[in-house]
């Protein structure tokens, strides 16, 4: 994938090394290994302006994560906090009404 994008963008190993601030030999070794650290892939993605992670994700047959649970949980927490605030406000208003009625 990386070699393909380098070729497509006319970027050679030396230019990639300069862009990532690593030695030429490090780039050559990186390109020969079957694996690559996520951090390094992110750096290469930034330099080549190409999302390799999306390409990899598109090849996976796994289901997408369900983000609605996190969104719902955040909304519920916010609403619970608002309910507590309103309950306090009601309590204060009731006390104020009692105080005014007692005069």
C-alpha cells in the first residue's frame, strides 16, 4: 500500500525518510518488513496525505462499532444532571413560597 501511494505521488524512499525525519536505511527496512507500528503508519499517512487505516478497515469483514451507546450514555448523564438541578430549584422555590405565605 505504501509503495503504491509513493509511486502514485512520485515520492521516493529518500523523500519519505526526510518527511518522516528518519534515515534512508530505516525506510528501506520498514518497507521490507511484513508489519508496521500503528504510530509509524499514522506518520506515513500524514506525510503522504492518504488514510491507510481506512483502506485496511475497508478490507475487514468485522461489523462497525455501535457508537450510539456512548452517545446515549452521555445524553442520559447530562439529563440526570439537569434533573438534579431542577429538583434543587423546585425545593428552593417551595421553601420561598412557604416563607412568603408565613408572613
